[in-house]
């Protein structure tokens, strides 16, 4: 998986894979070894084994031209810290023949949400650029096809851990990456709400009990409980998502398809959960 510049040359007919991957994920980083283990484990590893994703991880230092493999320099205008130089990033993108979306992980980027992860999963190819030190030269973010993305309102020492978060969020959405589609479709954010809590055996542990409704086998009651819990938790912990949901619901109710929308089983269940939360 860790590739040199020579490895990126186009393969001949005899060496091309007989299957087409759903997503080619490129990573440009100063620490390629960090991805070696992660991309062989759990869902990321199974997706690779199934031929759903191909990983190409390249070392930013391979695109330097001095004997010290210098990737950073002091910032113009002064100030603390070191800035990663633009040339290695541009040359790495050229060598990868990367096409958009090209994501530079950055605290100043637009926050990644579920809709963004879906968009990236449908791209066919995704390139993640990992910064380090104080910053990345601003011309990298200005390059054609590059977008800055953040995973939260906090700062990490480098883009590698953020890149792994993005990779996991994207790859688990590929058809076949999970054991079944319902595993993803019942996750938080899939339909705009947080997911309800989950429980497994034993039914009681250290005085803490599984909600009785989940033990009775009444699937209609279980579904209603899950909707109500999802509504309660979303309203309590993510008022921004709740406000967005209510605005969308009002829009549906006002439109010509509003009655039809609310007549569906899921729509009716959500309306009940909303009113009781």
C-alpha cells in the first residue's frame, strides 16, 4: 500500500486488476506508516479485501529535491512555527494524477457532515492531503480542485488522524463495506437525527436494566420507542439538528406533497416522536 513514485506509473494490461474499485483513496502524508496498520484493519481492511477500495499512500518527502528532504520553511511575515512548502504537495498531486475531490485537512475548513461524507463516497476517487507543523502554504488550498475540510472545532498536531476519520466515514458508506445496509442506515445523522441507544445481553448488569420495551418482541412498540429516543436525544444534545429538522418538516407540510409525506409510516412515526419529545 505504501507506494513510491515509480509505483504510481500506469499498470500495463497484464498487471491491471480484473475488477474495478468503487473508490480510489489517495493519501499524501509525512507519516505513511500510520496508515499501513489502519487500512488493514476492521471495515477499512475488509473493504480493501473485497476490492471496494484501493489505497495509495505516498510520502510527501518523496517530492523534495534536496539532500535533507526539506518539506517546511519559516512563514513569510514572521511568526511562530513552520509552514509546509507548496512544491511537494503540487508534485505529489501531479504524480497521482489526482482529480477532485481533493481534501486538505484543515482546522479552517468547512466541517464534514454526513451529507459531505456521502458526496465523497460517490466520487470514485478521493485524495486526502495531510498537513503538519504550524500550517500548509496557502497556495495548496488555492490549487484547482482542492477544498479545505475540518472534522471539528479543535486543532490536531497533523492531518493524519483527521484523514483517517474522513476515510472511515466515507468507506463505510460504500455498498458492501458493512455487513448489511441497515447497519449504516440506522446510524446517527443518516436521516438527520441522532440514533437511539443500543443494548445487548445481559438484560441487567450492576443494577442497570435494558428498557423493558426492547425485551417484549413487539416490533411496532420497539420502532416507536427508538423514534422517540432519537427525537429526545437529538433535541437535547443537538438543537441545531433539531431546528433543521423542524424547518424541513414545516417546508414539507406547506408544500403540495406535505400530506403525502406525513402519511408514510416513517413520517407518521417521526411526527409522533416529535410531538411527544
